[in-house]
């Protein structure tokens, strides 16, 4: 128990927590939006994120991006990787919806079945990257950790009260919060967002009022996937690695963040993600890093004991400007 | 099919704002056929749930431009009939044709796009949206922009002078790149929604969340939302449930004005005075079967109807 270490570096640890939490929050959006509209936990969402990190690696490899390029090249490579990750993740999310959920929905399957096919999809995707692609293409695919070139090298931009603000950190926090703000505005202000909220509040009535429910469902999978793609890029920038099963823990944490904030609530995802990220970093300082995951779930259980619907506890339909 | 009792009493201080009829031409709809043509045909429809026969060989037609009443005692199958017409249920047997199209088995949102809208006996608004937004969801049904078209504003329209933004740089941009069709549709939807709220008389609380509106306002909001989808046929499921006599009187006026806009109206109602007063024709159901059809006078004199329905007090609902 080392509270002194926590107190003495509180600002630094909080910043670490916010960085970590921003990525959780972006991934959490995918869980929360799908839940809001379909009352379904999309367990394949963790792999939607995983595919995004591979898309980043693929883009860097394809254009030969490495560490130590000029500023213009770094920006271009990063934007390209962002686009690739968003497309790959959104595409994966859409494919999961088409293959694992839509046929069942058409048949009117009970909710539990969707969870099983979601988990099935997740395993298939993990094994695709861990085994199938290795057999076909060889490395870098396989069951090992793969380095992603740190195209955007970490430099200190400025200092606030002895706290180093690095470019990567700033990008992650600002990027994540900007994406969430954009998504929140989209859902609350735009016509498509209105359709999403209508379906979230009353799917049958929305349908009778001319809202195409299938289209809304596709839209939330694509948006959730795109957000996971953004998270994948930011993760790659921060940690410079990927692995076939990288989605598992990130997905689990993001799901926890979504539940913590109030599942179905977009702003809850942000609050839950940041809360969880900070709690984890504090725990790893106070005890040791082995305690990170334990703390995450203990915090979840304690919060849910007092606030069973999560910190903000509303549904997607209710989230409003 | 049980039909739950609507016992909610109306709030006394509800002020019904008299509608401004000068807007009618703005919200009137285009007709795709002649007055008096068959608009919707329920052709020997049978609907079974397991062993229960909810509708048994029900057969009637709705003509363009009329106000048709659908009446019958509780459990007669009126709402089931609505549900079959709007795509919630698929008939076991028989056909439903709307403007000549077979609609049984089509998805509800497609039926809505074809031109049928409805309200609900037990109010089903989007509770966490404002009144305005509720109506706009209805307007959205008529918009043409696709999802990518909306996200990236692909379709550009050369704006007319009054559509241009007032301020400098946005005005110049709009002149060069045009305005996205989505923006114009959104603007038109907002305007039309406001006019519809005015039409049903609740424009004064347009910004309020639907769940916070008084009961009478909620009922009218449902009608406005249904009208927003520009239906050729609007189905009102017990629109007067829970209304006091003065409000019922207002509602009769509203139903007539809805017809005047060019909509054909099908109304389920328990209140005989209202039904006899506002409809052109009436179809009577009992135990899932049609037992009578005719003008209000004919129906009111029909002994079968009197036995089945009029024998009970009006407010049996």
C-alpha cells in the first residue's frame, strides 16, 4: 500500500488514467449504442477493435511508414491509418450484424441466442488472426505480440505545473473526447440520430411511423465500429503493439465502462471509461499493476450495488442535449 | 383481444388553442386517385392466434375521402384489424389491398411509406423527445436522403434566394456549393412539424418532452405525428378515449378538418355519439366478424347492432 506514491504523483497518474479511460470510452460507445437500440450486448465488439489495430499495422506496412519521418508524412500516415481502422472496424461490425444477428432477428430468436452467436463471432475473429491468417500468410499474424511502428513519436509539447503534456497523450484525450462530442451531437441533433432515438425508445412504434429499423440497426453498428476504429488507432499510438487476442481485455474493460456509466447512455460511456481508467491507474500505483484488473471489477460491483443502472443510468433514447 | 380501459381523466386547465385554419393549404396532401375510389380493401381476412379466431372472414372497403367508423364491443377485433392493416400482424387468410397493392406481410415502415399511418389506443409517443421531435420523426419518413447522403451531405441543391443563409461567408459557400438536400428537407420538416402542431392545436408546447404533456395534448400529438408521414389513410384508434364531452366535440371538428386536408380517415371509437356524428359510414364488428355496415342511420337502426352494442352504455369502454 503506497498511498504516498499516489499522492506525490497524483496529477501524472490522473493523466495516465484519463488516457487509458479515453480509449475504453470510445470502445464502450459501440456496446452502449447497440444495447440502446437492440437491448443486446454485442460480444463481438472487442474483436471489432482488434481488427482496427491490425488495419493500423497494415496501413503503416503498406505505405512503409516508420519512426522518424517528417511531420507531413507522419500526419498523412496517421490520417490514412485512422481511415483504414475506421473502415475496417465499421466493416467488421457490419459483417457481424449481417452474419450473426440479422438472420436470427428475422426468425425472431430469443435474446440469449444472440449472445451465443456474438461470442461465436468473437472466437472466430480471434482465431482468424491467431491461426488462419498465420497459416495463409505467416508472420506477422500468429499468437504473438506484434509491434506497430511508432510513426508518431512521443515528444513533450509543453509543461503544466511540472506535468509533461506529450503530443500522443494530447491527441488521445482530445481525439477521444472530440469523437464523443461529435457522436453525441449526431444522435441528439440530426435526423438519423432522431431515428436512432425513436427506435431506442419504442421500436414498434418507430417502425409504424415509417422508421426503417434495419437501417437504424446498421447505422449503430457502423457508428460503434467506427468509434472502435478510432480507439484502435489511439491505442496503437499509445502502446505500439497489437495481438490476436488484444480485444479481449480492452473489450471487457470497455463493456465494464459502459455498464459503469449506465449502458445505453452515450455520455455514460465517457464517464464510465474515464472513471475506470483512473481507478485502474490509481490501483496499480497503490498496490501493484497485478491489481489493475481486480480493482476494475471490484469498483464495478461496488458502484452497481449503490447505483444499479450505472453512474448516469439512462438509456440511449433518454440521453438528450 | 382485450382492450384496456382508458381511465385517465383530462386535466381541467388544458386550454385548447383554436387552430389557425389559414395554414391548411401548406399541410394538405397530394392525392394519387379520385374521391370515392376504393383506397383500402380488407378482402375476407381471417386472423388466428393459435386456436383463437381474432378476425373471421372480415370484408369491407374504405373509399378515398370518407370517414369510416369501425365499431364494436370490447374484444370485437377492431384493434386487431388495425394491426393487420398496418403490418403488425399478417392475416392467416385473405388479402388486404391498399391502392391496389397487396400489403399483408409487408414491413410496417414500408406500409407507412405507402401511405397508411395510425395512432394508438394506449398512447405510444416517444416519451423522451419533445413534441416537435415526435412530429419530425413522422416527417422523416418522407425524406429521400440516404444514410451516406445525410452523413456526407452528398446531394447538393442549388438554393433559391430565400433559402440562402443570411450571413456572409455561409451565404457565399452556399452559392458556390449549393445546399445539401438533407438540410433543405430538415428545414422543411421543421416547418411542417410546426404547422401540424398548430393544426392539432398544441403548438404552444412544441418544445416540451412528450411525457410531460397533459393527456389531451398527447392524444393530439399522436395525431400530428401520424399526419406528418403524409398518409393517404390515417387510422385513429379510440382518439376520444378519456376525453370529456367538450373535448370530444373538438375532436370531431379535428377529424373533419383532417379529412378536408385530403386524408381518408378510419376511426375506431366507443363513443356512439361521436361515431354517429362524424363518420360517413360505419362497419360493425362483433366477435371478430362483421355484423353490419352502412351509414350511421342505418347502423343505428340495425337490430343486430343494437343487440350487440347499443344495448350497452356508451361509455362501456
